[in-house]
C-alpha cells in the first residue's frame, strides 16, 4: 500500500495519466502527483468512486489499437501501451508527450476543508464532484465543484451525479429553449438513454428511443418506454415516422454520429411533417427539424442525403456550452434536482468496480472500451492501496 | 401571333407549365390561363423579362433525363417530355399530374391598375415583380409584390431584382444577426457569387470565394476579389485555412450541397480557430462554426467527417424564412437598396434571351440546365407572340 502523504505543500496522490507519445504509442500509467492544500473556498476530497463514461474514453484511450496492448513496469505500478496509426498520431498532435489526467466526475469524502464557511460545511460529507482528473486518490476542488449528497447516499451512489444526469436534463432544456415538444434519442439503451427515458416518463415528455437490437428494445420496454424503434427492423423507417408523428418530435440527440442515422431521423421527421401538407413545395415542409450529435460511437463520416427540404439543421452538442447558456441559477436548480432524485430518476448501475491498477490491465481495457449495454465500470481509486 | 384577350373575367395569358405525370414523364407545355382583373390593390403586369435562376430549375425540370427529351405538338405550341426514373417519380409524388407554373421573379410594364392610390401610382411604370409563375405573358399581382424601377431601367435590367440581390443581402444579414464577421461562399463565380463579391467589397466585409477552376478564379480576381480558393488546387485546404484565418470567417454559404465541401470548410475554420489554442481540448475549439446549404448543385449525399470539434452546425438556408425573420420594414429597406444599386452592385448579365416557345426546345433546355458560369438565360414571355 502506497500511503498518501500530507505535507506543507500538499498531499501526494496517485493519478492515472494517458499520454500520446511521439514514438506512436499511447501510454496509460499511474503517476504520483501533489494535490495542493485547500485554499479558503476549497476542499480535499478522497475520491472513492469515479465512473468510466463514454465521454472519458476518447481522452483515456484515444483511437489506439488496444487489442495490441503491451504491459511493462511492476505489478503494483504497471504501464500499458498500445500502438497508434500515423493518422491517429497526427490527430493527437496537440497532446503529444503531455500526460493527461482523466475522469470527468466522481464522488468521495471531504477530508480537509478551507477556512470559508462553505468549505467547512462540507467537512466529513460525502460529495459528488465534477472537474476532471477524477481517476486520482485525492482532488483539491472548489466548493462550487461539489454537490453534497443526501443522507445515506454512498460515493458509488453519487459518482455519476453530473455527466449523465445533466446531459439528460440538458437535452430536455435544449428542447424547451429551442421550441420543440418531444425528442428522438439514439443508442437509447445506454445508461444515459435509460435515464432520459425515466426523466421523460416522469415529466410527461414524448420520447422516441432508437436502438439496434431486440434485447435493448426489451430493456427499454420493461422500463416503461412508449416508443422504441429498432434499426435492425425492415420497417425501421416506417416505425420511426409513425413514432415521430405521434409524439411530434422535431429534435433528435444522436450518440452515434457516423453513418446515415442522423439523416434518417430528419427524413422521418420530414415525412411526418408532410402528412398534413396541403400543397407541393419543392423546398419541403416549413417545420424546422434539428438533430444534435453529442457522441461519436461510429467514427465514420456522417452521411446526409438531404431529402428533408430546407428547414433542418445538424450540429455538435456539448453539455458545457448548454450550462453556460442557462446561467448559474438554472444550473444550481438542475443540480438540486439530481440530488433529490439520485436514487430514482438519476440512478446509475455499475457492472464492475476496478482499482486504478486494474484500469490498466489489457483485458479490463478491452472490456470497458466496448461500451456494451449494461456494462458500466466504476473506478475506485483508493481500493487496494 | 396569339393575342392576349381582355374580358370581363380577366386577361388571357400564355403560361409555361411543368407537369410530373403519373406515366413517368416530366412535361413542359404552354397553357392559356386567365389572369383575373386587378382588385383595388392589384396591378396587371406585362412580363417582358424573367430570368432562369438555379432556384427555378428544380421546379421546371425536376430530375428528369432531359438528354432523352421528345418534342410533340405544333411549332408554335410544342410540348416536350423527358423520362423520370422510378425513384425520381416517387420524389415527385406531391406534384403528380398537377401543372406547376414556374419563374420566381421577373419585370415588365404595369398595363392596368386597381383603384387604390398605390396601384394607380404604378400605372405605366416598369416594375420588378416577385411571386412565381413569371414565365407568363401577364401576371395580376399585389402592389406589395412590385418594386418600381428607377428611371431609365429596362425590364431586362430589373428582371433579377429579387432572388439574387436579396439572397446576397440575406447572407450578409444572417452573418450579422448570428454574430459572425466574415463569409465563405462556394460556387462563387456564379451570377449570385459575383454579386456577393461586389456587395462585400462595397460594405468592407471579408469574403472567401471558393471556385472549381482557374477561369472562375480569374473572373473573380478581375472583379477585385481578395480571397479566391480553388478546389482543384493541391493546396486547397491550406489556402482555405489561410483565407479563413485572415478574414475571421466562421460562416459559410454553400451552393454545392453534396460531397465533402461543406465539411472541408468547417475543417479549415477549426484549423484557423486552433492556431491560437493554448491547450489541447478533446472537444475542439469553442469557436462556433456554421455552414448553410442553400443549393444542391451536387445532388449526392453531404459527407461530414466531423474533425472540427463540437462547436459546429450545418443546415438548410432559404431566403423566405430570412425575410420573415427580419420583418416588413427591414425587408423594404433591402428592396430600396436593390433599386438604388440596380445597375452597379446588383447588376445581372444575360447570355441569351429566349421566348416561351424557345424555352421548350430540347437544345435550349440542355444549355440552360447546365448552369455554366457566365451562361444566364432570360425568358421574354411576350417575344415572338
């Protein structure tokens, strides 16, 4: 066990680093860094749980070939490397030889606190935290980056309090701000998708869930989903058009990114809009249709056949700009809702808990990099140390 | 000569019709229709000139195979038909067997006027008109659809007062409303592109012109264009990035639609934005980049490789919704500017003048359907009758 040392200049902390190296290798390693002592408005959090979200995998693994991973170093301080193609290496230009800490969110116990009342109030509390580098033993964070968990909630309960819950709430918020009344969501059996389904059911918002397979359809139906369309069905386009017409969905959030799917959603929205068309218009319907790409599960190009008139848009969507748009008060309200519904609407489930050392094992990397439905990994940075 | 009859119920007028027929043929023919006598706020305009704009060709020709066109009927009243593929026929479902009049804009002389002062004021005047069905001898139109031309301007001078001038002004207006400071434009040697170039030079707005060929580059340079990038150059992407960085353009208008070009513009905008990046961000720059597709010269799918972070959008753009957004007062101001600069900034040049009968000749259709640079056709509906 490597103990974390507390000194005048800070606390020693083991931290997972991902480094794209000039020699063409992507390297994962554990470094010992020093977290500074908390300032007046800061707290030191012992990170007990941090999820591996799809949004962490890009920074963590890049697009290296992890099937060809090689391990070196010692059992308790291993290093794992995987080769990158020349094209991937080029895309990494801005991070070459810079060790990147990883992990957008987590939860743990406040073990030290700065002088301010806000910081002192958190001492001993279990908090959810947002801010990067969460695959670390300790993190010194501003009180604004912490969300005090309700009594009885563990670090594992609160580890995913930000990314998925706020993304689901951000989709609903975007829908409301941009004047749409229902949603289409792809990769809808994901942890996020299941959460969005619970949220829409609770808030009485129409949701069309798109999945690839029968098991995913059944999973969502068991959770009460009203509209589930399967891309592997020969009637997919008809089914989607029907569900879009029924719900009035004119906004989609797509986690896939590549291929025809985003365009197919627009095609079905246009077909639904034209059901009530009274005259031919060569520019299509005047119903505005939007699909946001928030993920890139398929890295291949997005292909748009543009058979949906002229009133459409496609673009990238990220949580951070949405939070900036709504302002601090609205953001605070969203966080309070997450805390209040942490064990219901916003509950996350993990299939595996792994230590920092286990996160570097090739077979474990192979498993969590798959992003399979129902497989979600929780890193426990203080386990086994 | 077929004279136009004026009766109690209206004026007989020859009108070009495009009909997608259930049997799989697209048909162009001349029909005799009755234009109603003008109401109080209406005027009867003898259409002396109406351009064939790219935006007219979709309705006029569909996607039929005009290389296999067949002529029937008489010399003075011909009918021309061309076969459509099953897929094209399906896309025409909403207009099957409905004769569609064509021609978005034109100009001519007011030969009758309603009782209102506004209508009477136009009597005898040469006016530019907007409102469809302009490949007609006569059109009864509301005074709001007419723009009185300055003294000395002919119908040919004023025939293209709306579509191209307002589109160019609409691009600038969209840029201003959406917070961009410079523009990228594709197919930039088109009549519209040359007009946009003159407008941007006059208004001191940065414009990056994208063209396919050396002749088009030279044409724009001779007109004073500062930035011209050629897609046939091996340094196209570097050239475009440089021009985008110099102008600060974060908004593009693309007439091509299909293929990689819209995405390439975003790629170069992102590369320009990242020139000043201080740290690696896996989500790309925070600079918002937008490309609007306003045409579809390439009907193939739009291909987006998404190597430009998350702050981007692509969508359709049409003049009409823009005009609705800005409201009547701003629209009126734009029209007045067009009238004031009709022979300078907004001048259009025609390579050919054709009658309604000539517009139906296969060799003429073959020529104007090519949309070649420098080839612009003017229909003169009262010529040769």
